[in-house]
């Protein structure tokens, strides 16, 4: 059975698609890509249909992370039912997600950096312009997430 992960940020053009492609790349490198379904979405619909923001693409390219054409989309209630883990980039995303998914009755929603034991948000490079810091945070969170999810699979 595959483990499904949905990464969520505000517009689904910077942080969450970066996390989606970083996580896929890490899973390929670890030889376990077939064990995961990995996607991304937004809590808003203002960027719906738009591709990854060009500076985010440049950062992924610079770091050797493969990516493909992306169309931003807003998270749905069905996504809450469909995904095992819904991983947010910041606390604002978590608050806004409650309007979409309702209460997190199944304990699926988490902050990305919490997987690495870090109690802070991934700063939004849309506002900070710091795509290197966002990349570093996302990589740290995705490595920890992949390790923990792989350990769970191996212990079953």
C-alpha cells in the first residue's frame, strides 16, 4: 500500500511544489519512489492553473531537482480524505485549511519542519525573496519526513 503525502502552501507556486519535487527526488534516490504518492496544493485559489514561480524553478534547477509542468490548484475536502499526510509550510496554511477540510479529526495535518523537530514555519519566499532559505528548510523537512515514513513502512 502506498503512503500518500500532500504538501500545502498558500498559492501552490513556490513552497509546496518545491516540496513535492524535492520529496519525489529524495524517494527516487532512496529507491522507494514506488511506495509514495506525492502531490501539492494551495489553501487559496488565486494562483489556480499557474506553473511554479520562476525563481522556485531556478532554485530547483540549481540544486539538480527534476520537475515538470505544474498547475497550481486549491486543496479540496476530498484531498483530506484521500491523503494520509497533509504537510503544511506554515501555521497560516493550517488555519486556512480548516475552512476547506474542517477539523483534523484523523491527525493528518502537520507542519513540514515539525518532522525534523523544528518548531517554526518555512518562510514564504514570495515575500522574503530568499529561495535558498526556503529550499534548505524544505529539504530538511522532506528528509526527516521520508525517513520517518520509511521507518513506519519498514516496521509494519
